């Protein structure tokens, strides 16, 4: 992209005019004349000077001018010759340059190799070491855009479209007025001015390019403009150039500033500076909220998280402003966040700090009371070079962005786009583990349900406890993952799918080991205690029975949501009706004992005696069985209806 906005605002170099040095190449480099410096240092290297310093300078000259192909070439030679003595900055730049040409494999390898070195040097490598699956998912993301290079682009820089009435205003290095041919030596192109163009082909192309305003355009840079909703106020970025005076800080650096102008009698007024500009840092790239009450901008002012951050300030009455606020770490990173654009409920910006394809990528975030996690808009809108200055009409989903990608007409080009609706679908994976020791639980049963309780699918966790559902789940919907395993309590985790197409939701599930008294028999959960004995023809709770029943009490206190039912059974000996009445009295006595020890009555759903109606063996009235076999049928059962 246009280098004045890509690097001057980032302050990669320290001085605009450094002290004279011994060589012409070094003078060009220190003056930020990177196109000239690259040619000079390359010629110096090709003449035999393969010193570390020369290779660093030729690599830097191409890198700072976003020529990543040549940056990779010369950084590669630098790395090959001096890998063991390079400063971390050159490792970091080489990795970024590799991503810029699409060599993600080598970038990932170097990141892994130098992870500790970069961290010790306090480089944020979170985006360099991005999850391989996430990057592959981004590369495979279903395209959402048709893009087209505009016919008005030139071999010079054209970028930064903005809507204004029925026209488009943009920045360009073209010199259509033939007023001057002053060259900005950073990239050996004319200085930027603002131009207007008419839309054609339903807004997919532009024509009739004319200069915007002699009052606004100066002999230095103007670019990136935002207009108030009524079209009567404009904000734009310019070099610190006021009253025909180009101002610099103590180091000689000319920073960027925001200016405002008002439309008076169909003419733009003399621009005035905004009050939060400063001689010592840059402020630029304005964007207005749809109601015109908030101004977003880019700066490296104190309080920035990274190289450049996006800030917001309230526009108050009487041309006054609130205090600028950093948008925070959801949007801003240790890298560069630039070119904000705001619509109703959505926030767009470009960044090289979030997971991307290389260079600047365009991201989208939902904006309500806070910002949602930014979503990379994927190819073909984004490329491995710089993609930025995204604007859109949300009703038509048509808009413009800028890029220096391969295949364009010049330096930076403006592209139109039509965004197409892509069904938002997601999948889910996770791991089932033990809550006690976090060990994976293999072969657990896992199901997924929708919010109505309908089972959508079921699977079994693998030997690492992991499960995966590839169901094309709709976005922004609630689902439930349920997991179960023998010897563990059932567990469930609710989650809501995000707004990001093709997102893989991670939903871990922890299972708690069941109390040893809880067993599964015949598909039912039961409490297993010792035999409950009653005196002959009695139903009162004996001391030895109370010891066993106290285990039920303790267990129900351990599981405060547990609900049970009690069933009492006899063997077949004796009168059938008598056995049923006796077992029913014993069941209810058992219930009453548990309640008397602090368990709520509503946690025991029922206490019923079945006599000899539910024998568990063949020992009925017509059979001859031993005492041992008959005793198997004499039992009290505590069936768990609800555990959690």
C-alpha cells in the first residue's frame, strides 16, 4: 500500500533527514528513500560486498517498501550467511516477508525454531505461531466476494475510496492537473492528492476522475477521507503541513495529522487541525460512525498497544471532542491495525496482527456494547500482500477496497467487490476428560443436541478422549454436548456457535467419577449398600439397618440434586398379599428414616413394597429353592431417578 501511510505512521525509521554518512546508499536509506536505496545497496552487494550490514540494508529497503519478493531474496541470503549472529528483528522481518510471499511452511518452521529468542526480545509471536489448522481453515474458506480491478487505476498509487454524495473520493499519486511533478523519494512517486470519480456499472467501476479541491489538496500528502452524514464536514489525513509550513519533531520526523474542513457555499473551508494531533506522533485515517457522533482514527500515540492502534473519540457540540480512547486488545494487537470503517453494527479494519494471509488483511467485527472477535474475510478479498481501506454499502453488499496484490495495474489499486451470502456453518470438537486428574476418557459416549433437545448425532471418543462432529451447524445457535461413561456421572456442556463461517467450536467435557456406591444395573443407576435386615414380621429400622441407610443419607447429601425411589421386595415364601403389605410397610419405614436424617421428602419420589411380584430368579411359589436362593429375592433397592 501507499508507503507514507504504511510506514510513516508506524515510524519504522527514526529520522526523516539523518546526518550525512559515508556512502550515497546509506544517505538514501537514512532519508527513507527506499526505492533508490534498494538499487544502490543491491548494486553494492552484486559488486562483492556481502557483509552483514549491506545485506541487512538491501533487505530492509525492499521490506520497508513492501516488496516482499525481493525482501525474501536478500533476507534469505543474509540468513544463510549470518544466521547465528542476527538480531531478533531480522528473524521477525524474515518470517513476515515469507508470509508475504505465501511461504507459510517456512515461516512456521522459523517461528518454531526461534520461538524463545523472539519471546526474550519481547516480540509478540502469537500470530506467527498461529494454529496450523486455523490457517488451513482460512485458506480453504469459501469465497464471499467477487472482486474487480477498476478502470481508473494507474501505474502509480490509487487507494482509499470513500463515499461522498453520488461520487467516490480517493487518494492518488496521479498528476492530472499537471501542476507539479514533485517526487516523494520514499517510493519515487508524486505526492498524494484527493480525487473524485463517478460510479458506473451499478457502482462496480468508476469514471470521470477530477481533482477534489484546491483548498484541500496541497503540495504534500492528502489521503483517506471521511464525510459526515450530511456531507458538510470532512476529515482527512495530511502531513503536518499547516499555513504552508511543514513541521517536524525534534528528530526531524514529519508526522501525519488529522484535519477538518466544512462545506460553506459549495466550497471547502481552509482545513483546521484536530486538537489531539501532536508534533511527536501520527494521527490519521479517519472514519465516522453512521450517526456522525464518533470519530475513529489510527495513531501511534501514547497508550498504543502495538505499532499503530485504532482509537475513537466522541464528537461533542461546538466543534469540541472528548478524550481519545484505545479500542482495546480485541481489535488492537502488537502489530498494525489501520483503516477503520464503521457501519450500523459492524466494524471493519485492516491488520497484520491478527491471523492472516500475509501483509494487511481486512477483518470484520460485530459492534454492540463491545467488539466481537475479528473475523478474517478470506480470499479473494484478502491476499498475501496488503489489503486495506474496505468500505461497503451494507444494503447492496457492494463496495471498494485497496490492494497492492499481484495482477494490479500499479503500486496500489482500488478494487470493487460484490459480497455474496455464504451459509454460515460450523463444526464442533472437544475432549472428554476426568475431572479428578484431567486424564482423557477414551470410548466415552458423546451426543449433540439442539436447543429443543433433539439428538443431532452421537459418537464415541477416541483413545485420546477426543470427539468430533462435522454437522454444518448453523451460526449463532445454542447446542448441548452430553457425555457419559461407565463409572462416571453424566455431564453436559452448552455452547453457542459464533458468527464466523467454518469455525470449529471447541467444547471440552469433564466427567466426575461416580461414588463407589453408585452402580449401573440393567440400564438403571442404583445405590448399592449392604442388606437391610428387619425382625420377623416387623418393619421398624434396626440398628444394623440404620448403619447401611446412613450411607444413603450421606450420599444424597453429597449429591444434593439426587432423587431416588425405594422398592422393597420379599421372597416367595408365605402368603402373597401378606408379603406385599409387609414389604410396603418396610419401604415406607426406610423412606421415613432417610427423611428423619435431613433429606427433603420431595427427593424420594416413591417408596413401594412389591412383595414377591418382582423375583429375580426362579424361586416362585411352585419351586423348591435353598435358603440362599430365596434370600436373593429379599432386597431393598434404591433407584436413582436424577443425579444432577
